[in-house]
C-alpha cells in the first residue's frame, strides 16, 4: 500500500482528514502503514516476531504489520466471530490469548488448521455481549472486559458489561473486578505497578485505582481526566509511556491525547486522519513508535470520501518518549 506521511507540527485536523500531506518534519509525524480494515483495534507489539499485531474485530482477523518489511498480512482468521482483544502469551510466540465473542481463548498464529482453545465463556445471561479490550498484568493475570449489545451506531446496552480478572487458578471462575460497565476499554499500569488506569468509554472518564500487584486487587477509584464538555470525543484504548503519562485514543474525536495523570492535565492532542480512533500501543525495537488503530464501520459514504484512510493502522514518530514492554498472559 502507499505509505502516507503527515507532519503534526504543521497540519490541522481538517487537513489530515482530507489527506493533505506536509513536507516539513520538524515535529512528530504520522504515517499510514496499512490499508484500511473495517474495525481496527487491540494493537500490541510482539518483540519476538518484530511485528505490530492488531485485529479487525468483526472480520475475526489478526493482522500483523512487519516493522522491517513494512508489510501487513493476516496472521489468523476466524470468520463469523468477533475477535478482540489479543494479548501476548507467555509460553509461545505463536499463540495469543484472545477474546473471541464472550470466550476467553488461545489462538494460534499462521496455522490455519488450529482451532481456538476455549478457556471460559462469560455472561451467559447476556448472549449479545462480547469481549472488547484487555491486557495482562505483571503477574500474567488477564484483565479483560466486555461491551454491551451495540445494534447500530449510537445505540448501546448500558451497564450490561463488566471487567474480569483471570488467573491460572480461576480460569473457569474469573473475578468480576468492576461490574455494571458499558464499554470496557483502555487499561494500563504505571511503571512501579502501584496504579491501574481504566476507561469505561461512555463515562467519558479516565480513572485511577490503587493497585496491589501481589494480590491483584484494586481500591480507591479517582478520576484523573474527563472529556465531558470538551468536544474531544470519547476515550477508548490507552497506553502509558516511560514518563508515566497516558496516551488515549479518542473515538469520534479523530485524535490521540497525552495526559499527565498526576496533575490531571492535557499535555497535547495529536490529530489522526480518521474520526473513529480506537486504540494505541508503543512498538518498534525501541518502543518509541506510537501505533494507532482506527475504524471505518458506521461511517457514511460521504464521511468515507473525506477519510479514505479510516480503518488503517497509523504510526506516530518523533514524540520524544517511549513506552513500556507489554506483559504476557500466563493463564
């Protein structure tokens, strides 16, 4: 595909959405690195493969962007199933822990003959729910949340989802860590493992909990940032950098924001040429490239004309910081 570069120091959001490119590179730059998919989500850097993995949710696909070759291929495919999130698995570089509908599963990469290994199914009383986002913590526990039924654009079954915690000893009986969630989304831990950050998208809030890594318990919820009334969009996927700042994709906001959770301030907002910006992850050999997934589902034909790259994977370089390695699931 044609790689497209944008200078964030000189191009406005309106220009980016129209696909206008700049030749000045004195600040961070955004690069379109894949062709569009329908609903990109759950980016994760796999240092073992040298690839940025992400999903096309409703196609049931794991996509793999090869950092050195600059190519993207389909690493796994499960037609007829919603697939998200994907989490690196401790015991194998070619296996992921994933949300497959309401199932927590192990899936194989580059093996079309391998069926998913279903570990557990949640929320039997809510068959239209599905898993949406999640990550592993420093002990390999899997924190993964669901989303309520989403029949159409702007329609959602509120307070019907939850955030679950799976461990080696409770795979078939996960702990509900946060009940009555609507869209379980971004999750991140600070570098010393004492704080957990979390997003339930419709709340428009990024919250912090005290985190106890030995037990995996959380307490003392506080709001560190809210997008309410700011015209920014809805907080979606999230990651953290080595300086302790949060990076949040803004769904319906066409941008990524950097937040200092300590003083609850917005540091900067980076426009993305796609209205539905879904998630973010650090990648590259030095973890200094911020990868951004986007979606085109629910865009009208007129909106797609103005956002031809919607659904693509983007890479932001020159940000002056870097991320932390993703933890691997051990369940």
